[in-house]
C-alpha cells in the first residue's frame, strides 16, 4: 500500500514538474509574440486621440498579431512628442510645425534633448485648418484677427499644434499672443462669461470638428471671425496662405459665415528611427490599402485617400532636412515618389 502511494505521489510530482517546464517554455514565447507599441496622442477629447483609437485594429492586423497597440493620451501634442522621443512611446502624434520646432530647438522644444532620439518623417494622415471663434453675443466687436491681439484667447490647449500654428500666425501678423489656459470642457462657459474673448477652432480636412469643439458648438452660440484682406496678404507672404472651409458642413448651426478662412497644418504620427523598417512599411502599406475605407469611416481622411502618397511627400517637403524613416523611404520608392535629396534616418 505504501509503495503504491509513493509511486502515485511520484507520478503527480513528475506531471507537475512537466507542466511547470512546459509553462516556462510557452510563456516567454507568447510574450515575444506580443510586443508592445504605445501610441502617444494628445488628450482624449482631441481628434488625434480619436484617430489613433480608430487605427489600433488596422495596425494590429497589419502586423500579424505580433504587437499589442495601446493609445496613451497626453495633455498636449507637444507632450506626446516628447514622451515618444524619451522612449515612453513608439508612435508620437505631431504636425509639420511641431517637427520644425523639434529640429530647430524652438518654442516648446527649446532646450529639449531627447532621451532616446528625435522623431523622423513616418506617416502624414490629414490636414487641419485653424481659425478664430467668438461668442455670438460679442461677434460685433471683432472684424479681423487683429482685434484679438493682446486680448485673452484660448488658442487650444498649450502645446497643441493649432496653438503653435496661431503662434506663428500672430508672429507673421505682428500681433501679441496672449494665451489663457482653460479646460476644454469649460470653453463655451468661458466664452460666454468673457473670461476669454475668443477661442481657436479647427477642422480636419475641412470637415471634422474635434470632440470638445463639437460639444462647445452644440451648447453655445458662436460666430467665426475671418482674417481681413490685408491680413490674408501678409499670411500669404509668410507662406501661411489660408484655405477656404465650408462652415455649413463643419458646424451644425449658423456660425455667421458660410466660408471660413483657416491656416492649414499637416498632421502625422511619426516614430523614432529605431522602429524596425518592416513594422513601418507594413503599417503604411496597410493604411494605404485601406485608405478608401478609412475615408468612409471619417471624412478627415478624405485628402489622404485621394492622394496618400502625395500627402507623405508634402509632409517631407514641409521639413526636407529632417530624416525619413527607412520604412517610409521603402514605401515611397515602391510608389516612384522618392527624392534622392532626402536623407534616410540612421544612414
């Protein structure tokens, strides 16, 4: 009887030992299969966050299930960029104006030194157009953008690319930039109370509003203020030519004008040069293949769907001295759009 018990317990021990080693062998393999990509964006109410959240499934499928993609929001686009360059993320939300400041060491990146390395050209996704809004009850006081000079304005959250855009707009026009930082959820109340006299609004591809702006325009009566003809001339001379946006499509209520003039910026999601070439190439190829479906799901992707390759070229041309990720270079060469004057990152 004792001998049978000994044999039984020995068998159980062997089975448990075998299970342990099998588990030890499987776990590292599974962990290796599911590597992590952290996608750093601006805050949860922003368009940049919304797009990243939409793209998770597309990207995970494109990478064959090898990666788990998570979206990590930051208070601003500048914060998301810095986090990625410091190694706290793999994909960073950005725009052409932000990339310029990173490499020039100006604005929000003055004195900044990346713990890992700077972002490089990777994927440009959509244009945005920045313009000015006021509370409807005060619209008669504002006839041009000069009327906002030196007055308290919420230029979108500090560090947002539209915030940077209006900094360069006001610099080109010779106006005083007086920013008041408030929570996006209190924007409508601040306009009505007069805490701020204006707020910068923006559309994506002339159509989509950010989530927090949609809430503002539904809760508050606003009017849009266009730049004067003289201001338009100055902006054109500074390579900041305004574009026309159909306000009746972007907004659900009357905002005082049918056509609003906004200064465009090009937004993207860039990575460091140490991201594997095949990962970036697969990502771009998947987005390119699904471009029409993306545009149907969100009109902000309309321009990208119409000319995906051209948008990548435009993003590089905005800052032609900044290196291009090897994965994007491969993609552009495949589509006969590569310029040998451009530099491939890490080479």
